[in-house]
C-alpha cells in the first residue's frame, strides 16, 4: 500500500488533509475542525485517513506528475495541497471536497 501524506492547516479554517498517490493522480481527503472544537492533529489524521480509505464522498483527485525516484513525493503533496486550499474559507472547502 502506498504511503499516506498529511497536511495540517496553521490558521482558520483548521483542517487536516490526507493524501495518497494513485498512478497519475493524488487522492486527497479532508477533515475539518469546527470553530467550537479544539484542533487536534491526531484526530484530524484519523478522520482524514478514514475518508481516504473509504468509498464514500469527501475526496478529490488532483492530476500530478509522479517522481519516479520518489524523492520529492512529500514536496509534490505539500505544493498540491497548498495550491488547492489557499484563500479558501470553510464553506468553499466543504464544497470542493463534496462533504
């Protein structure tokens, strides 16, 4: 099974994204934290990984070029997530990830 990569937002809205490379795509799943809750990375990882491994909604496929030597996979993941989520509010993220 492929490695799962994680990204945690540093400002609001707080979220965790889990991602896995699948052929020429990066499959991403998100766990959003409510404004009422304390952000906990561990819980975000569990929720995002569960969505990533399930067959339900809440995932996005991003076309990417794979690094054949797998040296830059983490960097490719981070850049894709940053580009996908920059300047987005919580409602936009919910819509983007079909939650």
